C-alpha cells in the first residue's frame, strides 16, 4: 500500500489508555483461499480509566464488510463509518456487544501479516498490528481479552485446525468440511492471536510439571518433514524444565503446539499455546542442518516458550515498551543456551552480534533508545537495540542485584503484574523494590540511545602496593539526543599477577580481600577505584563477561594482550584480547597501505596463534572463537572512514600468512579434532567441528594443494551438513577447477529441500569472487528462488548486501543499485522485509565521498517513490542522519 503524503508519527508521550475494554472475543472462521469469512462477537465496556468519548474507533485494514450489529440490531449507515484505518462507531453505549462479518483474501496476502497462505496452509502473524487485517478490533497490546475461536475448513486440504488455548470441540460439516473450537482461558492482546489450518503431521510428546499437570506437546510440520522434528520436540521439553528450575514458572495450558511455516517474516511468534515458527527454526536432521541450525532451533524455541510468562501472561502496555518482553526473554534464552552448551562460547557469540549489528545501529541515523520515543511504522522497531541491547540492560540488573536477589525481583514482577500490560519502568521498579536499591539512574539505559564509551587508565604504586583504576564515561550524541547525563554502568574487573593468576581484590577502606572478580559501579562521569595490598604490577582484566554494553578503551601493549589471551580466567576477555590484537594488526596494515608501505603481518600475531594451538585444548569451541579474526564490517566500524578494499585485502593477507606459516600445526590440529561416531549436536562435538573448520579456512587461504585436497575430501566424505557447508563455502570462494561442478552437485542433490537450498544461495552470495553480483542476479531466476519468500530474500539478497562488504560496496555502485531495485520490487509485496533490507544503506556517511554519493542517490530515489511507511521511514531517517 503506498504511503500517505505525510505519514503520521506516533509518540510515546501521547499514550492514553484505551477508551473501551474488550472482555471476550468469539471468532468464527470460514476458511477459503480467496474469500475467507470472519465473524466476530466482541463484548465491550467503557474503560473507567479513560476520558469519556462520543465515538469509538476500531482498527481494520483491507476488510470487506458484510454486516455489523450492535446488541443484536443491525446498525444503520449513519451510526458508523469505515475508512482505510478502520471502523468508527458513533455514540456507542457504556457497554455493548458488537457482532460483525467481514471477508478477506488470504491467498493474496503477500505481506504475511494477518491471515495468509503459505503453500496450502492457512496461518497468521499478528504482531505487531496484523490482527486488524482479520477483523475489526482495538488492536493494541493494552487491550486484553479472552478468546474463543471456531475454525471451519475443507477436511481434505486442511485436516488439522489449530488455534490458541485448549481444544474444546470438533466435528463434521456438510460438503466435506469440518470444524474445531479452541478456548483460551487467559486474557491476551490481539497480537497474540494465532490460527493454523492445513495438511500437517505432528510429532507428539509430553511434559509433566512439578505440580503434576500433564502437558501435551505437538510439533506440526508438512508431511515430508516429519523426520526433522525430534530436536525441536526435545528443545521444548528442555525449555520447560529449565524455566521451572530457574524461575519457578510452569506452563499453564493443557497443550503446547508449534507449527513450522515456510513463509514467515520473523524467526517465530509466541502466540499463546500455538507458537508459529519459521521452518528454519524447527526442522533439523544431521544431513540437512548445521550445528548453528541446531543451536538456533534450541534457542528460538526456548525464547518463544519463555514468552509464555515474559510476554504473554505479562505483556507490554504499548509498543514503545517492546523491550519489556523482548529484552527480558532474550536474556532468558541466552542463559538457557549457555547452561546447555558452552557458556563462554555463547557469551562471545551474543557479544559479537551486539557489537557488529547493534553498536553499528547505535552509531548511525537509525539510533534509538531501548525504549523508543516515536515511530512512523512499528515494524521498524523490531531491532537489535530493542532485543539485544534490551537483553544487556536486563543482564546488568541481574549483575547489580546478584543471582538470588534478581530471582526474587523476577518473582515479584510475575506476582505483581500477572495478567497486565505494563512498562519498563514497572519492571525496573520490581528490581528496586526487591533489592532495596535506588535504580533511578539506571533507568537511563532505557531512555538514552548510543553506545557509551568508557576510558580506563591504571597506575601502580610499588611502594604503597596500590593500583588506581580510573574510569571515565561518555555517552555520544545521537539523532535527537545531545549532552547526555552519565549512566549507571557495572564494570566487572580482575587483576592478574605475573603468572596469570587472579589476585585477591580489596578496595581502599574495605576489610578482607574478595575473590578474583569485582563488580565496580561507575555512576559519575569519572571515578577512581583504588585497590590495596597489590603485591606486584598487575595486568588488568576489564569488563569481564562484557558486564555492560559499552566500548571500553585501555592502552594495552601487544604483549599484555597476548598475556591475557593466554592466561585470563575469564574466557570472554581472553577472546576479546585476541580480537583487539588482530584488529590492531589489520588496521595498521590498512594504514601502511595508505602510506604506500608494504603491509606486513607482524610476528606477534602469528606467535599468539602458535601458542594458542600448541597448548592443551580444553574447549575447542572457545579456542575457535579466540582464533577467529574480526569481521570486515566490524573492522570498518573502527575506522573514521571505511576503507572497504583495504580492510578486505589486509584481512585476507593475515589469513593467508597464518595458513602459510602454520601449515603443519594447522593440519595436525585439524586431525585431532575429528569427531568419532555418528553426528551429535552436543557442545563438545560442536566445538571440535568449529575449530576444525576454522583452521581449514586458514589452510585454504594459503592456496596450497594440501589445503585444497583436504577441503575437497571433506566435502565428498562428510556425513553431516556442518562439515559439508564449511567445505562448500570455502570452495565457492575459491578458483578451484572443481568449483562449478561441486556447486551444481549440491544444488541438484538438495533441489527439493527449501532450507538446504537457502544455504546454497547464501554460500554463493557470500563469495568474494569478482563475479558474485552477476551470479546473484542469475540465481534470482533459479526455480528454487522466490522474491515472495522472506527466507529466500535473506539467503540470497541479504547474504550479498549485508554479508559481503567488498562486493556489495563495489566502487561503481552496482551493489547499491541492485539493493535499491530489490527494495522497490519487494515493497509492494512485503514492506517489512523491504524496510529491513534497506537499513544496509543507513550508514552511508561512513564511507568515502564517491560511495556516499552513490548510496545517497539510491536512498533519494527510494524516498521519492510511492513506497510504504515501513520503507519511507528508513529512507527518510537515513538521509537525514
């Protein structure tokens, strides 16, 4: 739908309670692909907390009205009006029953919001504002009602009929049709409504709660995918047990169903009792899914299940409070995955995502607080800031309160607000009330955009045996926010002695020394923390576990970074030291190129790799993280002006030099990481495969016959998709004579598996070969690609535009023109996906003048077109930033 001339901005400060409340909702669906009829019966009453009004607006978009009744009497035409935004009732009574019937066309719904068709399946997606595309409603999260849903459909094509809550009735109807009735006893906002109908099969399981309640679990998929559900079912059961053990939260319905859908804008959706998932996060088998897929399924299933309490039983008052449910739930799923896997590796993965994506968002024109102040289109605020930074804000509260008090505060939150729609302020208030702490300054984390910068300096006095650590914070200006006050920042620190051991820590004025890590609280612009009884000059380990989402700067020498890599007891900081050292090396090589000097890889980096590989490998997954070079986009973020070609050349030179210099050690280590027996997605085997495939990449970068032979042999002999894709990725990025034949072989072998074909698209789109854009354009005509499927768009177009900096940022602007063309092609079909793709151009000012001009031209072209609100908002903010 083209945007209006001046799209309206929604502001948090303008919030007011709903004029009416809806107590119960009875829905009846007569499902047909091109003409579905939806009948609704709503019981409404005036909200005692709202001002009196003489009209009531119900949201509705794209609805073809059939009839409308108030208290059983058909409304005359002068009692209401209908426009593009919904239904306006004139002079409604204090309380009444509103009945209506509308017709919608699921088959034509390419935006995948509301009720739509995915293949032969009917399904819904109502967050954030999709329910208004199904029937008239107060489509806002602070209107919570009890839903009963009756679904009627053709039995042959839709034998399975699912909705929220518990099943209460089913039966046969004339003409080969049948029905099912579902009742949800818990009040919920309309964004949590769900319906699925189709030809599905299920894997069933059970779970018994600590109180003895039996829960039936169903994983529903298309018939050909029935053998890919075992991991999803196991993940549900593990999530249920974990939430009971850690938070005391039991599931509250008789059934818990999840459904895999091929066409889905998001990863998954937490609808009460009926979670609808992108098939990517359900389907797994050793030969079709990678380790990362298995971990993703486990984490996303847990996330949606945890939403049952942090999002469903307690939801957000308005969409500005989105992080109330998402930040807390992301934190919970991160902890779940850390407990089930390698905690160190999980923390590194989470921080890498935060730094590479959210920090970049914070530093550009799309920067916004965790609790935004305004939006034009709410779909544009499902962002890394709301999710990932929101999770870090919850994590900081957990750190400040400590584990026992944080769980006590969580219990208070659940008890105080169960069944309510609340705000982030009310969440923090529970933390404060349970702990007795004043968290008023801490709440600025929800209010201020931008990534804080913390400068640290340390001074050792050998005579007094004291170590003075000075921390200074600064929160950068962002669009609409300047001169920001200081934040409340928890900084976890340790001090290492010459042997790499953690020193006991005691601050001046304290009694006995504490353990090896101390949580400091930085509240002022500058604070000094003096440690006493420090027997020797220490090496500080700062921001352990990444205790706050900040950029921390300390003048470490190369030797100190190598020391921390080798000895820091905090796995995260050992990794971070390696990242800092590699970043320093690569950026210096880029600078040398600008000085017309021959860039050389310093011996210190190779020696750090050699030492790391020569020691006993206790956690191969953690070592793989330590030895992974920073990504090209992240390296660009560390430069005043991004040098795309320079970064790529320097990083590739480092990879090649490591492969050339350490060939024997790399091969020996690869051989030792072989995983005996059948494929297992457990932490130990995942770590071994991760290290082996990383080192194989260094060998391939050295461009030797031995590396190529090893890679080709792995592709041909591997019994799992993790090793196959690792080899295929390296082959696709090479000039090996076998390259085309192997890519063709893979494509032919997996032509009937959509998710595996997504991997095939992504591998080719991520290649650094000069002809990649032409290859991507050709693949858009492949039978397995569809511009209407979000997974395909992300796999092919997204992998090229966001995952291949050196080719996307080609100096001639061809990558920018390609993206703009795709955004304009996508926008009429699916504005959400189009807007997310366009964000790639938001930081155009970070590049050289030639690229700036080219990106600006494409953004201007899009902003001037008749595009959706979703796309217009991103283009307009990008141009203004």
